[in-house]
C-alpha cells in the first residue's frame, strides 16, 4: 500500500523532471495554438459569467481613497466610491458623475455644482450637499501626511486653492476659491476625492479604511489581506443598467508569469502586468485578448543645463540626434511603448502633434557638435546617471544607458555610467552637481498638461522636479500663464508654444511613453483601460 | 526529565535575544529610505522628515532596538507602516496559511522520503534504489521557483488537474474561522470545498516539500543501511522473520534519531522556502507577508515576521530534542 503511494509520488516527480528536460529545447510558453476546450477552471462546474476575477501584482494598503497614495489601493476605491466628476473611459477628459452639471463664476473663483438626486450610500444614507461638504471639510482640516493628494492638488493650509465649500440647498454645492486654478475640475475628478458616507466615517473611525462605504457601482464585501478583495454589485447604483456583473474579486498574485498561467487556465478573467515576453503567447491564443493601457507617462534623458557642455543648446540638440528611440523600444520595452517627441503623453490636451522630432542621424549630430565648437567630440568624460530601479517608463535603466553610451561614443562623446542607490540618485539629480546626463520619468497625477510642462520644466521647479536645471524665461512664463488661464483654447495655445521652445532648446531627449500590457479572457467585454492606471469595472460583462 | 525541559526552555532566552539583535541589525542595513518608499518619489522633504520622526527612524539604532524590545515584551509587535494595523492582529491569518501549507508539505516529504529511504536501503543496489536516489539528487538541487512554475504549467495549464494558485475556489469562498481552510470548509459543512482546498494544497505542497523529501530520503537510506548491517538485524533475518516487519519495526526504530533531526531541521528551513513558494502560488502566508513588507520597506512587519519564524524554528528544535528522549532512552539529560 505504502509502496503504491510512493510510486505515484515518484511519478509526479518524474513528470516534473520531464518538464525540465523538455524546457531546454522548447520555450517555456505553452503551445498556444492548441485549442483549449475546457477554459473554465476544473473546480467550478458551470461557467461563472456573473463574477469577474481580476489578478494584479500586489495588495492594497487601505481602502479610504483620501488617505492612500498607491495605485493598488486606488484600483479598489475606484469601484466603491464616486467622485463629483469623473474621467471619460480611456481618457482624462472630465465628465459628470455625482455632480450632474456645474457653473463657474466670471472671475473663476466660484463653482456651483448641481448634484445628482436620489443617490444613496451603500449604508442606505442619502447622498446630498451636506455629505459633500462633510467630506471636503474633513480634507480641509487635515494635512499632507493625512490627505496627501488633497494637499498636493489644492495646496497646503497656508496657500490653499479652496477657501470654502458650502451647501446652498440639498442638491447644490458651492465652492469658493482663493485663486483661480485651471486644472480645478480635472483635479476634482481624481479618485482620491471619492465621496464617503459621513455616517460611516463617523461610526467606523479608524476602521473606515478597511470597510469603505461610498456610492459606487460596487459594494465592499470582504478583504483577505494579500489574497483577495471581494466587491458586490450595488443594486441601487444611480447609473441605470450598471454594473453588469454581480461580483468582482480582485486577487493579489505577485508573480507575473504565475498570473498569466492562471489566466490561461481560466482561473482569472483579467490580469494586469503581463511580461512583454508573454506577448506572443497572448496574441497566439484565441481564448485570450490583449489590452493596452494608453500612455500616461514619459521616460526621458535629461541634460544638466547648468553645467558645460550642456549649457549650450546646440550640444543638447546634437545628442538628441544620436538617440535611436525605435531601437530602444524594440530592445528594452518589448515594443510596448511609443517614441516620445514631447515632454508629455499624447493623450493629454494641449499636446503639440505638429512638433517634428529630431531624426536619428549621427552625421548630423557630429556636424552640430562641430558647430558648437567641438569638432573632435568632447574631451571631458561626462557623468551619465543611470536609474538603479525599474519604473514603467524605464524597465532597465542601466541597459538603456549602455546602449546610449555606445551611440554617444560614435559621435565622440565619452560617458561614464554611474548608478547610485535610488534615494541618492534622486538627491544628486535634484542638486545637479554631479551628473551631466541622467535618466528619469514621470507618470501624470491628474490628466493636466500643467502636471508635466510646469512641474518638470519651469524654472520655478528647479530644486524640486526640474532635474535638468533648465531655466528658460520665456518657457517658464508661458507655462505659468497657462496655469492661471481659464480659457481652454488659450491654454492649449500656450502649451503648444511651450512645447516648441522645449524642442528647440532640448533640455531633455524625451524617450518613450510606455503602454502597459494587460490581458483578459476572450469573453470579457466592455473593459476600457484608463491612462491613469485605474478604471471602473461597472461596464464589464461576459459574452 | 522535567528539569531538563525547564533548562532547555531557559536556554531559549539568550538564543532569542541574540536572534532579535541579528534580525534588527540586518533590517537596518537594507538600503533605501522607508519614508521615501511610503510617500513616493513625489513627496516633499518636509513630509518625509515628519514621517521619519513619527516612525522613530531618527533615533539611534540602539534606542530603536530597546524601544522595540520593550514593546515586544508587552506582546506588542508594532504597527505595520503600510496599513497602520497592529501586526499582532494582522499576522494570524498569514501564520495559519503558512502552517497549513507547511504541514502538508512536511507530511508529503516525510511520508515519501522515509519510505523511499527505507525501501532503498532494504533493496540496496536495486533499480529502485538507483532511481529514487537519482530523484533525490535532482530534488535537492531543484530550484523551488522553477519547480513551482513547471508544476503550474503541466498540472494546471496543460492537464487541468489542479488549480494553479490561491487557497480555495475564489468564486465560492467559505467563511474563515480558524483560517485553516480545510477545517473551515468542514465547519461550514462543505466537504466539496474542503476537497477543493486540498487540491489547492497539492502543487505548492510538492514544490515546498521536494527538497526536504529528497534530503529525508537520503538520510533515511544511509541511516538504515548502517543499522541493517548490525548483528541483531542479521540474526532476526536469519531466524526467518518476515522481511517487512524486520525492516520497519526493528531496524527503522533504531535508524530514527538522525532522521528525526533532519526532519526537524528541514521543517524549520521550509519556513524560509515558503517565501518563494508562497509568492509563486499566491499563497497568503507569512512568506508573502514578509515579501510584500520588504518591497514597501515596512520595517516592523519584516522584523516581526522574521522573528516569529525564528521563534517557530527554535521551538521545532526544542521539540526534536524532546523527541530524542522518547525515541532513545539512552540519551543522557545531564
């Protein structure tokens, strides 16, 4: 008896080792062309068409949108809470949500919102103007360590955009501002400003961040830490006909390839964070479909404009000609990125598509260097800071730096790659004393061009986010003006001009806008990934 | 015997203190600023400073250690930086998940390993002996990470026999009471779910159990061979006693001491291997808990997690020592 057991165990081992020998010759990806009849997991008898199971890389930290700063938390709060305004699916354009309509006063200092009527929180209490006021007063009373996004969007207590939030009647809320803010409506649409049930906030206290109560499409049900979060359909959801599925289970599965295997086996319906290596298997499998998140970031190569030789724009332009973006994308991004020509992604309003990028042309680069006074290249060995950590816009900084180093050598620019620890890296780049060239990137916070063009490149942000130390008066004037400009058309115009100056001056070489890869079962419909990294599952259904 | 146990327990105190110092200093050698990790690249210097102050990261390391130990002695493992929930509240379900997995892996490892070892020794130089020892060699050198992914590919994706990750059917969960899901499913009166839970345990159980299985098999074999050569076994065999009882009863009992030692050590080591296995199989155990904490520089969780594992390791060693006494009365306790 014992013997038979042992043999079965040994044959299991044998099977595993057969996989080992097979692996040497063929790739690890399973035969994707083979039809798979049994797509459902072995354990569920009938097709589960009313439950959406999502797989992602990590767990949430907390579920109160106002206090969290990580994307994994926002992904859940997005389902449970509604904001006054929302982004149209797949874009960062503002649309009504809990506020049906709004008006702005002439001077731009008063906004009046008409709220949707008959909306209820998951705990059965009414959503109304008082609830909105309660939430904003809660945030206004806190500081940055409590409500990070509120303070970064609307300023600290000393320098705040929002002066007062008042209920005019049960369904009307009036915001009074201290100063105009062009991205004000876009800011309000950030998931961090989800409206919570005042009753639940009061009753649950500290527990609220584990048992959130909003008005959203899904009701929070259960949280098994590091395992899964279960959400159920909100039967009283104000958006008639939604959500389409009865239940959403979001599971944390750290290993990318394990997640992909589970998707193929039918244990998951939708996954994030697909390895670029798995793209071929994904595209070759008729049971699966590919989703691509619109680009919302920029990865760039920055020149330290306060140090020679990069104080000379001609040198910066010369090096711009020595960067082959397409080659970088196919070598290091698995093709999952678009080449960047502007310092902000094309999905943002104000993007200047008329800009022409510097073509990859080493002869041109040499000629420009000669014009700038370096006919034989640059004598000094330049310090090239390569990112020591992976980011969506820069999967492997050191390798990208090595590729660029080889290109620069071809035009007579010698570089020495340094890659200090991340905290040191950021500090050094901020000061701009040690590096000549560095690499960095940025993911948008709020869907506004200001968040890229002002934050990263204005001379006012040298010492914080303007790591290239580039102080250009006219550019800085344009983006500062755009910040306070409320006329959309004029703003767009200002941003387009700013991008022209950026291109001529070339303080950076914008490298890529990376597009994260997602995958789902073929029967998942109605799913639209958002550029911001989190989207509602309310429109998702099965076919 | 009782005084032996008490002495053995008292000896744990310096061991545990030493361990806590080591864990504490290693954790403070991890590069990277936790304040930066928590608040993100975009945080201002002031807010990071405020957070460091709040977390006590600005105190000298020895002060931080003393504070930590004082709280620890009051049963306070500290709060997780990331979730701000007391770790003593949070860690329970993770421990249960790891316990369930470890028990199953160890059961597989001991059962297969011991029997393979005994039979190999009994039928020395047979084809069985050669094959199982080759497997033991492969098993010892098999990377858990790779083995786990292969299992998922073959048994979940290709053959569709077993689920590839998680602890139970996510679409139809059972309420957690003890957090040992087999028991929870039975409490809920759902034998079908208990079976599903068992199926979820098989692949990670094998992944985690393979190395100890191989080591136990080799240890059992060599220990058995030594005993089998002794006179009393030869006598027993010569008397015409049935082969199997001789091997399992007489010989194995005397070969048991080194085997128990190895089993004990391997059980402790399993807890370390659990980090990898739990990551691949999305198993929400202590390994995952520590893994996630490391990526968020959640110092208190890393500290407490490792400390808890270390305490379990020490306790297992204690149990092994006590077991010797039961197995072999010749062992002297003074």
